[in-house]
C-alpha cells in the first residue's frame, strides 16, 4: 500500500482494537511494531509446515526477543 493508505488502515486498526480482535499478517516489521499489542513469529523451513517460534508482548518481542531466530528476523538479518 502507499503511505496514505497504510496510515488509514493503521488508524482504523487503532480505532477498532479496543472492541474487536484484529489479526493481521505482515512481513513489515515496522508496521507490526506500530499496530500490535501482541505478536507471533512463525518460521517454516523448506518443505515443512511453519511453527510458532515466539509469541508474546510486542514490545518484548522487538526489544528483547527470547529466541535468536526472532531477534535475527526483527532486526533484518534475514527475511
């Protein structure tokens, strides 16, 4: 999405999240950090189903992830 549309979507999420559970799937780590309270990091190896590597409070996942793979992903070392 363009920046204006992204802003509108994020504003709508902010308005609704007090009364509605919203699930978004994104590869945009900055957006995930901006709009979520809780997040999960899924990872799949080639030809295998994905697994949840880490789940929890967004600030903790981005600030001090428990799993090195999560840290590598949110800090742009792969993906």
